[in-house]
C-alpha cells in the first residue's frame, strides 16, 4: 500500500501506539490501515458412489492443475455461503454442505484455507469460468501429482483415510513454505 484510501496521502509503515505490529499509517490523516489474512473457502463435493468432484484450473495461480472447488470469501457472506458459492462458480455444482472438515493456516502468504464436507446433489455440473474441466474421481484415480495446492492434497489424503473408518475428524494444520 502506497497511498491512503481515505485521503490519498502517502502512507508509511510504523507501529502505532498500543499495537505490536507494523501497519500502514497515513502521514496526513493518521488512519491506520489493517491488512488481514485472506480466507479461502471451499468444499469436498462427494457423489453417492464415493467419487469426489475436482476442478482443473483455468486461471493462475497453478493454471491447468486440479483442485477442489474453492476461492476467496467475499465480504458479507458466511463461510458456508462462500463454500456453496465457490462450488457453483467453479463447477456449476449444487451441493448440500456438511461440517467443516479441514483448516490450514498459511501465514507465509497470509491465507487460511477452510474446506467443508459436501454432498453433491446431482450430476448436472460443468466448468465455470475459472475451470477448464470438472470431473468426478475415485480415490485411486485422483491426479495426485497434478493437484494445485498442498491444503487440497492433505485434505484429500485425510478424507479418504477417514472415510474408510467412517469416522471423520476435523483437521487443522499450520503449513510452512514448501521446500524445493
């Protein structure tokens, strides 16, 4: 951030009184501009035969790779509303949302990923504008080597493991940058 959205004056990074973090502060009107993590919300849409709906990305980052339907939460919506909306936007798929299944903190990129279990209501789905392709995959057919994001990979591994025992447990994990 270079300029204040309130008065258009330059901002500078400083630690405001009674705070412990550097913030963008307007040098003219003294408005403190807080920047908070982005929430990425999505679903794990499962068809009645156990297959999971994945989307092949038509946008960056990770163009052409597979992911669960998910995206940035919008202001004014709940996490449940965001999961349903993102599933409709990316796969035009109707779902019945279940419980929150996984949450991954990615502090190095200021993101939190939250994925809900979901029941796919019908097979009337097709790629939305952010997807090249949408497809149902059985566990053995998941394109593990071309999954776009680590939280999706970890979530699916846990999901299939939990499904074997039919005991789903909430998963939470902090992720550091991937080692190259």
